[in-house]
């Protein structure tokens, strides 16, 4: 019985080695240019393929386009606000964050286990809801930055089991904000965070 195992093991090892050698000897397939193509046509074909690949990559990056729409109900409290020219038209947009939490006479929020939040950008009579939803045992925070002369809004949603970082940039062609999730682990459990 021991000899049978050794023979089977030896055959398996032999097949593995032969298979690896054959794979290493294969040459990768290279698309050869057509014989009747000029150098200019070859170059144009390669450039066309590169542009098509870039277009596919650009489309794949767009997670969602946030379009302007009417907001029927605003949460009861304005939590934070600022202004910045996000669309490059020379006029600042109003950036507002609301939370459905009451405030006392000192302006302190009466926090509960969760609240509805609304985060919008207002451009004249157009309102873009970048976030409209429930946050359980957590909060929203936002930053307005500019990189390479491109304004961007960063939104961080945190909770005891959530940590989502998203970016929003205005796109003139789409007439809306391109939403991209930069970080959103499926399972997260916080043990500590700084003040």
C-alpha cells in the first residue's frame, strides 16, 4: 500500500513539473500588425485602442451622478454650512448639512441613537442632495478642498459599525456631482477614536 502511494505521488509530481515546463515554453500571443498597414495606420490604431481603454476606465470610476432635485422635507436643525465655488462658474454655492435632532436653548443638540441627515449643495434654485438618509449611532462630517484646481467635497459617515468616505466633484457635462466611494469596508468595528 505504501508503494502505491509513493507511485501516485511520483506520477502527480511528474505531471506537475511537465505542465509547468510546457506553460513556461509557450510564448505570449502578440497581435501582429497587418502586412498592408502603413506605420501611420498602425500608430492611429494603437492610439484609438488606448483612448477606448481610457474611456472604459473613466466610465467605470463614476459610481453615481447626483442630479439636482427638489427637497420636500428638511430636517429640523441646520448643523453646519459654508460656501464655495464648486462648479467653477465664479459664484459660490451654498453647502448645508441638516440633522433631525432638536436643539436646546443653548444650541446643544439632543442626540438620540440615530437621526436623519441631509447634506446638500445649493446653486441658485438648484439643490443637489449629496446625502439624504439615516445615520445610526454616528455622524456625518464634510470637508471642501481643491486639488489641481478642481474643487471637491469629501463626506465622512461614521458609526459604531460604519466608516464610509466619499468624494463629490461637479461635472459640467453630466450637470451633477460625481459621487465616488473611496473607502467603505464591509465589516468594521471601532474600538477607539481620538477627540
